[in-house]
C-alpha cells in the first residue's frame, strides 16, 4: 500500500462531529433562530447539554441563580457564545485522543 493510500484510509477513520452539533451550528447561522428549535436539537446530545449548562452556570456569565434548562442556558449565553460552546463541545472528544502521523 502506498503512503498516499495509507493516509487516505486514515482520513476516512476520523470520527465525525455529532449530528446534533452540526444541526445546531446550522441553526445558529440564522440570527432569527427560535430558542425552542435550538433547545430540541441540543437536548438530543447529553454531552452538549452538559457543557452548555456548565458554561451558563459559570461565574463568567454572572450566574446569580442556577440554570437548569437548556432553554435558559441559550438565553443566558446568547447566539455568539452558544456557537462557541457547541463548536468546543463537538470537537473536544476529537482532541482527547492521540493522533499519530
């Protein structure tokens, strides 16, 4: 097997970004996206949900009370910060594993 074929084979085995994250990022391209629609998409992925709730409850966002729902977290974070959180949550598992080559 040539080096080129080896590389192409390994590229095909790179894990994909979770479908919920892809859908959420697509929705977040629209500034008029409905909170309810985003909530439904994000709640499907427990990892994204946990990350978003953790971030929305951080002192960085001036948490005066505990945010317990994805909907409240979306409102607190806003579109820009939510997009960053979804992207970070989507690629974090990929960064955790060792990549050789």
